[in-house]
């Protein structure tokens, strides 16, 4: 029974982390779109690969910052 409770806690924290990451990523993209002078989503619909690469770089950079913040001490140097 204790093992099942541990699995449920782990699953709950995983869901919490996924929801938190999704909301923070949504906020990041809203702020980035607000700060830039072009409409990134419209440019990507037109097939502008440069804008897609920039947005991918922003998302990856954000993920690296979050990963370095949640990693235990000694993992990231």
C-alpha cells in the first residue's frame, strides 16, 4: 500500500510539474511575442523558417534555465 501511495505522489508531482511548465512556457511566449515587432505566428504560417528557429531557440533556452534551477546540487556545473 505504501508503494502505491509513493507512485501516486510521484505521478501527482509529475502532473504538477507538467502543468507548471506549460503555463510558464505560455507566459514566456506571450511576453516574447509582445516584445518583438513582428507577429511570429503569422510569419510561421507563411513558412518563415528563421522565425521558427528563433522561437525554438527561445524555448530550448528557457528549458535549460528551468533544468538548471530544478537540478540537484552537483549535477549542473
